């Protein structure tokens, strides 16, 4: 067991600001329509538009000394990613929902799937990261269920999501800072993606 400092890390691509704002507005409307409140001690915590992202890889708690190597590994992942589109709303995980999200669709032969695969290969070369067991499912989380309120949204019909599309500009290594009010994210390394 080591007492070395660690950081909670993940790698993501970000939708543009206008897409994040529209998704956050949709989520507020959806939550109100379900009779769930999204503030204070309510069962749902809405996420701020500036914190919305598409996670490619959650690394969990990693030694701080690995951050530089992980950030440098992103250079190998500067692949072109074409246009992505917002898909159907989702409760995640499906059986015992803890989050309201929307799926993100792309070309299965390239796009995010290829970027995700390249990222896993690059991470395997610089640290002992092991891929999560669940399959990669591109999505943007918009709201989280508070402890003790799980399952209060799942199974309920959600309104159609807005028709939105975007092309990610970069891949980003984030550090997640946890607090009672929710997580905040700090960008540690950013690599521009090759235009498609």
C-alpha cells in the first residue's frame, strides 16, 4: 500500500457550448415533466452545461506521477472523428438508474469507436490501465439521482431529445474533484483532433 498522491482521471471529448446548453435545457424540461425537482435536496442533481462531456475512458484513481505520461499518450489519439449526433434519452444503468443521459451516435467503423480503441492502446503503453468490463457506450450524462432516490426516474417516458450534431475538436484528460455538491473537472492535457 502506498501513500503516493493520486488523482481521479478520465479522458473525454466535449460537445460545443451551444450543444451543451441545449442539452441542459432539455434535461431541465424532462425532469420537470417527470415531476422530479432538480435543485436543493431534490432527488435529481442537474449538471451544469460547462461540465457536460462524452467520456471515452474512466481511469479512476491514478498516481499523480502518471499524469504527464497519460497526457502525452493523447498525442497518439489525435484521430479524425466525424460528425456525432444526439440520440435517444437514456436512464443509466438501465436496471437501477442513477443518471439521466442522452446517447451519442457516430459511424461505428470510425468516429468515437476508433478513438476509444486508439486511446486504450495508448494507455496500455504508458500505465497499467485495464479496460472497464462494460462495453463502450457513448453518451452525455445530464443529471444524477441523489443517494436514496435511485430508480425514481427509470421506466418513465422521456420527451424526445433535440436534433443536435457536433464534431469534437479535441481529446482531453480531465481530473475530477469530488465534493458534496457534485464533481468539478480540471483539464490537464488537451490534444487537437485531426479534422475529418
